[in-house]
């Protein structure tokens, strides 16, 4: 208790030293949380090349170009403007924004939001503008290349805007769409000087695009933005190389107003002076016949190929450089590729999404949640980098990792992948949380999950002898022990992969769930991918982490015990003795060790873990089953009988891998179903009227467990996992009702679209915006697919013989 009471003082001292003296960002900043803005829409960009988020009102408002670092700035100059001309006269010109800013006052702002509509289904979004009094409707379709099982185009830092123009007039109308963009992301770097713009045109295979490059020349991680449009028959593309976005903008406005085109000056702009900001614009124009329809295609690309993390120690090349080079000159080719391939991307996206969208048995909210929660795959500070070409196996593996024979080929072919625990919790590949989120990765980009697992395996077999003080527990310990899974692979403000475990709240070497979650994911990955080389490589690592875990079975009853502190993913919720959560994960991992040993023909290990499983199952039931559900823990404390919503996490993974019945049945089916029904009755329906999902902990009398700051929270990712478990066990209606409460709360009532938090409470208190764990909703989809596959095929009609 004293340790917890002294934590605020220790944290403040650490925070002050980190942020005020060292001038670095805290990996978790408890004193300066990101404020909630209910403005975000579908982010732009593929996986690992950075993201730019557009709000649902069309603004460009969240930027993540430097790996893992966010700027929450709405850059007012970044806009689309429409110009309509009839019979040689401009009849309507409007910025498609409801804003009325203090800059660019020479532009016509204040579009009436009543005439606009926004829809998002990641990775696409639609904005519909009914131009008042004009009988013209514009639909902007926003597309990013996020395509399952695609490891090339899915890495590209691009977004495409397809403008469908419907002319409901009885006369032709000339329509121009102008895309303006500031050089930068709205931070002080925009004024650092030395930035410049230049027009470009790029032609290949008979297709031509044209636009402007905005070179942002910072000392670290310089980049180029590109705005462009596709030239084709009947479409003209013009540009303005540079203008001042802090001025009135009248020269830009009048240029467009005069003839629906921009002047297209030749040559580069001059370098900006210190304190000066510059912007550019590109304009696509076409004639739309009376009662007709035409399409204008524009794109945004950004090229930051060579990146350093905060330590600036190592140079990393992003994944897309494999296809477009690392010279910093790829923006024209990226723009061309995006504008000429987006139709192919959309065909693939539709082929992936259509079976789910057209399934009338699935509720609409679920379809929205399933795809829109995927935003975090790109917008989770995600980085995807190439291995250096001269990298050797020993460089990766260290002295202890020689057994990972397939490590180098996998990382060479698919690169290294990392994403943050959350936009506010800046640790890459936080493993206890990735356990939940990993379903999205293994189902949609399985090679990235395999790559991530190899990186974790490398850290397991090596150790870091550097000591470190831990804030929460006040102790000094090694950063990383051998044969122990790390909490994370590092802070983007430092050097990820090189220095792991940025998390300082506890010494996670004593956590009970990390090793188990590695084993569970290894078998799950093998079950879904059938990658036997991966399984063989991971088998010795699984044995090592399980051997390390065995020390937590202090009484040799086949079941591990928790240590009387918050020693698992619920890192502020104390657990003591045998526990439903960690004990269930342990038995599931032991079961999977038996199965992997069987697959690999390792009879000795199979027998060892079969014996442990037999003992452990008996102990688990004897110590935790109370006739209706599994107690939180066996300590006999005041809250040990709490109903934990996540008590069936082990069964969740077993069910996902087809190991939940027959000889591999670990938990009695009747007990699992009873526990899930109890959770539904107490944690779901007795909490907030059954409208907010499942609270983490509930007392048997129907009052939330308030013994910790986490026990009376709802964790959205845990709720989706719980819903998947319910579906696996046949409680389909209960599963959908449970998950729906989270979707309605986050996406509708709290307005947290595209920033789903880790947690909220009943009274509109939330924690950690834009979090990894809710990607677990893809485990619901896996449960539904497995259930459909098990359903008996319809009986064919009897064949009637045909007689001549």
C-alpha cells in the first residue's frame, strides 16, 4: 500500500526530469492527457508509412508522420474548394468547410453543414455535398490502400480522393475542385525556414498525373508532400506553386474565380524564410453535361522514406522503399501509382468486405465496428521497416538466438512491424495487449504477425543486464530477463527493438501472463496459417518461457499462483493466489504445449505437460469454481469472489483454435457456459442498464468491484473478446448484445470515432484514447466464421430419376 501511495510523488519527479529537463516525451503522460476532440474520421495512408487523419467535417486534423509521434493540429489551409461555371461565368465558388477562420479571409468559408453528409467504412469514407441552390451534388470518396494479404500496396503512404460530380441542371456546367495544402503539419517546424514547393508531372504507361511537391526540409526525418490530379480526356489539371496560408489568400481565390483554373506558373518556389509558411494548390476541372455525371481524381502522397526514432541512433527505411526507393524523390511515382491503381484497390476491398456487409444475419453496428476499428492498424503509430541488406542472422539473434532458423528469411521478406499500445501509451508492440489485438493481424496480414512474433522470440532468448528503477514498485531490476517475454519492444522516443521494455510501472519479469500469451499466440498462428517452419522455430522458445513460468507454481499443484500485486495486463488490479484470469491462461497454454508436442512428435514434452494439465485442471476447479462462475482469485479476500468479465480468456483462445472439446477440453463446457451467463447477467445487464458492455469486475450482489481503478472500468477490447467467447459457446445473442454496448457508447454516445479508448466508466470518464486492444473485435469475426463452418450443410433435395 505504501508503495502505491508513494507512486504519485515518484511519478511526478520522473515526469519532471523526463519532460522538463531531458525535453523528452513521457511514454505515458498522466499529467498531460490528450484532450478529447469529437472530430475524427477515417485516416489516410497504408500500413507503416505514417498517417494523416481527416475529420468527419473534411478537415485535415491528426498527423503521424514521424514514427509514433502525433500532432493534433487542424491545418486550416488544407481544404477542398469547388468552383462552378456556366456559360463562361463563375456562378458558385465555395470552400467545402463549415469553418470561419481568422486567416485566408479572402476565401468564401462557412459552408452550411446541413447540406453535407459523412460515412466511413475503413479504409474508405464518403463525403456528400449538396451544393445549395445549384442542383449539383458532389461525392468525395476517400480511399487508402489497406488490403488484406497485400504486402506491397498496403504499405504505401497515399490517399486518393475521387470526386463524383452529378449535374442535375438542364445545362452543362464546368466544375473545378481545388485541393490546397500547407507545407508541413501545422507545427512550429512549418516556420523553421528552408522549405520549398515545385510543380511536377509524371507519365507512365500512357497515364499522366500532375501536381505540386511540397518539400519539408527538417534536419531529422525530412519529407515531401504531394498533391496531384489525374489528367485524362476532358480533365484539365492546373496548379499554384506557392502562396501564403497566413494571409488573406485573395490572389488564390481570384485566380480560381476568374476562369475555374489556376495560373500554373513554371519553376520552383524560393526557400521559405525563418518564420514564414508556404502552401500550394492543385485544381482538376471538367465539363459535366446537363443531367450528366463526371469524375475528378485527386491524391495526397507523402514520402518520408528514411526515419530515425527519438534516439537518432539508427537509420530505418520504411517498407514502401522496397518498391519506390529511399532517395526522397518517390512522391511523383507514389501519386501516379495511387491514381492509376485505386480502382484495383477498391475491387479488392469490396471483395473482402462484401460477404460481411451483405450478410443479413449480422447487425449493422457490427459491420461498422468490425471495419472501422481497423483504423488502428495504420493509425496506431504504426511503423513497418526493411531489414538492412547487410543484416546477418547473428546481428538479429544475439549470442543465444541461433535456433531461430527462419528468422532472417521472414524479416528479410516481410520486414519489421510495430504499433503502439495507444496514441497516448507510447510503447511499441505492448505484448499483453497485442494478445487481444493480434487477431486482426493474423487474420488479415498473417506474415506481419509472424514477423512480430520472431522479434519477440529474439528478445526472449536474450537478456538485458542494464538495471532500472521501476516507478510503481520502487525497486531496481534488470530491464529484461532471459526466457521472459518483454512487455514491449520500446519507445518511439528512444530506439525500439534495440532497447525493449519502455514500461516503467512494474518489473514485468514477474508478470504471469506475458509468457503464456506468447505460447497461446504461437499455436493460434500455426492453427490459422499452417506455417510448420514457424512452429518448429518457436517450439524451443515456447519450452523456455513455459519452463520459466513453472516457478510461479509454488505448491506444485499444476496451477500457477499470482504474487499479491498487479502482475498481469490489469496492472492496477491486485491478484493473489490462484486466479481465474492467469490460471485460465496457464491451463490453455499447457494444453497448447501438449498439442504442439503432438504435432511435432515430441513425446517427452507432451507427457510432461499432459501430467501438469491433469493436475492443474483439478486444482483450478477445486480452488476457483463456486458453482456459478470462477472466482477472481483464491485469496479469500473481500473481493476474491468478484465476477471478472475476462475470466474465460484461456477458453477464448482454445475455442479460436478448435481445442475446446473432446480430449483437449480443459474447462468443463457446463462451467464455461454458466460463467458466461453469469457475466452477462451481472457484468453486462446489471451495469448501466445493459447498455455499456461488460464492467471488468462485479460483486455477486450486482455492484461494481471498486477495489481498484481498473476493476470498475469497461475495457472495450476485453468486451469484444468476451463477446467472441460467448459466440464460440453458442451464446450468440448475448455476445452481440454485450459488444453492441461498447460500440454504441464509444462511436455514438461519447463521439470517440476513430479514437476508441482503452477504457471508460459508467459516468463518462474515459482513459487512453486511440488504443490497440479493440482490434480484438476480429476474434468475433473468427468465432462467427468457425461457427458457420461447423453448421450442418443444408440437406439437398431428393434426386428424382428422369425417364425418357
